[in-house]
């Protein structure tokens, strides 16, 4: 208790110093177009007394960069009167790759901004913020062919959420780490706002000789580049928070716009979210921003400043705490849902099989007689840092409508005997258990009888039973 008391005093003191130094700006409204995600999103939060490691971002073919060029992304505000648009698959493919649903299909966006222009280069990033639905839509390789919009990949996240994936809904955007390309952007309205720093963590990419191959990513990232394990040669996993040390001499930087970036890197840091080719690091700026380091030609001073920043960046190994965007101390949540309802599902009884709805993160049953279906794929989460361990305590809670139910069973394949059975769980009901040492997982969903119904599960480490 004494240690916790003094720790809280340190966090409070640190918060007071930070607030007094940056009190010029009013508190932002989080979960909005101008300030994406929740106040306690790691994007909007800063670490207290971070301990930095020794790994360095190495030099590569080019100088580092902070840029709003064609490899960055534009962020577009959807209005209620904007028309709906259906996006089809790129190059004649059967549909857009929806990673969360694990299928390709046409994607209909209810409000498509009339001013939307994707990034020009091959990534073709574009993110749409729709306050009416509370969704950020994220596309990769988006372009317009004639009158038809096409794309290679689509994912979505909550505007008021964390800005990162969770183990169940692990792919929530078009960056390599499965987050929206807009997360961590230096925004248009921030570039010349007069503040000494950007009040959020930044988004940064490294090249092959900077990124690690084992592990390829760490919390809070939930994915990495598909070939990372075979092509990366560095030491820094995607998802790592990089920061400048507190004694980094910002005043020695000759470029004013980079002094603001450096102050941000000392206070919030930058998360590694993607991979580039040949550039030690790239920090991303919203396309259309008036942020140019090399106006009128190559700027030797800016290039030298960028290399000083590269040489100073270090990974965060640990922190003494976190402070959110409202100045409140908090602990980032790692007890996240690992049970996806994406299936595939097999009908056990009844005629109409329920289907996975990514926006509801649930199995949706039409209006029909009772339907029972099962999934024995054995896949809970593909996220390496969230894989359950035998003996670990978990709590499963059913979240259902229309009298649907959820059940999980661990079944021994050799004997066909059940190692654990949660029983039928109606809405709000929970089951607590220790993860079995053997047995494959079978998930059963049962619809309501007559009307439409939905069901999903929340499967998390059980804190009350000593889970991690």
C-alpha cells in the first residue's frame, strides 16, 4: 500500500508538471474527428518515467523523414447527407478482403465523403470517420476505376475505442499492425496550432534492418507484415513504443517543426505501425498538411536533425504508470476478449444458419425456428501475446439478444469425452474455469425461437480467480 501511495504521488506530480507546461490548449473532445479514440487510448496517453532500452534505429539507404506524402493517408469526415458507396474488389477480384470476417465481399459504406482522395502511391490509404455510426473505416489500395471504387483490403474500428485491435477483433485497420492508417497521424489542424508538442503518440514505420523477426510484433499490436519473420533483420518489433530520452537536447535542433516532433517523442513517443523500404524511420503526417522539411530543395539542416532523432530513439522497456488524455492515472487493459464469433459454423439442427456480422462482432440469426450450430476450428485468437495457457483462469460471459445462448466445450479427440462444459449461457450469464491441459474447443451457438437473435461471447482472463 505504501509503494502504491508514493507511486500515485509521483504520477500526480508528473501530471501537474505536464499540465502546467502545456495548459495553453483546452482539453480536447476525445472520440471525434479532430481527436480520434478514447482519452485512455494509448494514442492519447503518455507513459510515466519510462525505462528505455538500448536498441537503436539503424541507418539505411535514405535519411529519416516526417512526411505527408503519397505513402501517408488522408482522413475524411463523413456527413449524414453523404451518399452510400459500394466498394468492389481490386483488379476484378470477387470482393474486398475483409480480414476480420475472413472473406472477400463488396463493402458498402453508408456515408461516403464527397472529397475523398486516396493516397497516390501503391498503398492507396484512405480512412473515413463517420460520427453518425461511430466508425472509422480503413482501406488499403483504394482507388477509383471509372465510376467504381475498388480496394484490396477493408477493416474498421470504433471512433471512441482504443485505436488498436483486440485478440478477438484483431484486424481493425489497414496498417501492418492492423490499425487504421489515421492512428497517430500528425493532423492538419495541429501543424501550426502554436502548441510546443503534439498531444498524442505518433505513428512511425521502420525499414527491414530496424524491424525484428522474432517476435515480429508486441502488445498493443495484433499483427505484423506477413513476411516479417523471414525478411526483417533488426531488433525492434512492430507495436514497440519508441521515445527520446528526457535529456535529449531539443534546443540543438535547427528545424522548428522538428523541435515540436522531438518534444512529442520525449513525452508521448511513437508506435511502430508499419514497414517501409530503405528509410530508417518515417513519421506520418496527414496528407494535405502544410508540413514540408525540404521546401525549395534539399534541407541539409533538417536531414541532420532527423539523423540526431534517429540516433536518440530507444524502445520503451517499462513504465511506472500511464496518464490518459484527461490527466488521469490509469492502467492499460490487457485482459481482452480472445473469443471471436467468425466461425466457420456448421449447422447441428434447424434450417437457417446464423452468420458472422463484423460490425456486431456476433453471430446473427434471422427470424426462424430454433437453430443450433457449432464451430470446432480450435482457433480462438491469432494474436501471439494473448494465447491462453493451461491452468490459466478464464471467465466466459454470453452477450445475446432474442433468447439466444452460448456454450463452450473442451472435447478430448481421442476419447470424445468432454474435459470441460460451460453449459448453455443466456445473456449476461458467466462461467469460470481453468484452461484445460488437453481437449479441443467446440463453440455452440443456439438462436432464439421465432424472432431474430444475436450471440457473442466475452472470454477474458479471470482477475477474480488470479488470472493474468
